[in-house]
């Protein structure tokens, strides 16, 4: 079992893709997943009915728009967006972001029919 | 509700304490906690019966000793230690580490009576 236990170098994983708003899975634990994605431009307003989401900026920066304020996240900064809270990430420059959320979480939340919806995520 | 949603600057939180092997909680989501701790020196061999643990190095580096190998983790590198797997973190220099794990996780796992066991963790 321990054979498969190894580290993940995030920079190396980010180097394996270049598209935006398309999360990859880099770890799984306790029914949760560790995902990474590149953000660029505005995403869509959405919320998650049953899942809280954690975001940590690894490189670059982005703004998390909430209905009543905007939180700017830079490298080494993180936040939790609780379930039910409408949010919209906006990146004026490319941002590399690590996310931690339940395996059931779909990136566009309540907007499952969006052209940006991603399911069956790639594992890096 | 959204009033309490804000970012966490990890460097600022790490600046608020100086002791080692004493995790602080910096976020909670989906029954899981985001914790940060400073590692220095060898910790104890232990395992967690029911919890997988995620470690991400923010600063410094440490070795995760497993029974059959040693994994060295540097900034931007992370790993999951699955439940049941014996492990022992060892930091020859101070490391600042972010962890994701279930709220039920006790730092010393099966060694609940260790002098290093920490419960009722501080929230930063």
C-alpha cells in the first residue's frame, strides 16, 4: 500500500496543463479532493448547495466576488466559501489555485448546464 | 453570514506563534479542518485509524518517514498519508506546514497519551 504514497510537486503539476477553469485532481482523502486549476478572466456566479470550498493561491492572484464584497487573494492567502454563498472568481491575470472540497463538488455548482461545467476530472 | 467570510494570510498566521508540533486551526469546511503548524526536530511514529492526512509545505522542509521510505517535502510540495499508515515527520530545520484533515484528527493519532498530544486546538 505504501508504494503508492508519494509527494506531489504543485509547480510540476501546474506545468502539465495550460487551460483555464478546468480543475485537475492531485489528491484524495476522507471523501474530499485536492484539486488545482488555473484561473483567468471572470468565471460565472454560482453557489454550491451542499459543499464548502477552500481556495489557496499558489501563484498569481484573483478576486473572489461575493454579493456584498470582493476578497483579493494573493500567493499564500486562502479562504473558505461556505455552502450556499454565491461567489464568482475573477482573475485579471493568470492565477494558480489549489482547492480542497468534497469529491461531489462540481465547479459550476448550481449551474450544471454551463459550458464551463467540468465533470470526470483528470487526475494528475 | 457573508460578513464573516474573509481571507486568511498564512504568513501572518504563522507569525502569531513560535512553538512546534502544536497545530492551529485556520479554517473549517465539510467537517474537515485546515490547520497550520511549525515542525522542528523528530516527531513520534504514529498512525490514524480513521483519518487520511494531507500535508503541504509552505516554508522550510521536512521528511515524512514511512516504514519503507522517506519522502522529503519542500515548499509547494504536498502528500497524503492514508489512514492506517505509520508515519513520522522529521524536520531538521523549521518547517511551516498546512494540513487538511477531519476535525476529529488528533495530531499523535494512536498515541493519545503522548506528551505531544494536542486537543482543543487554538483557532487563529
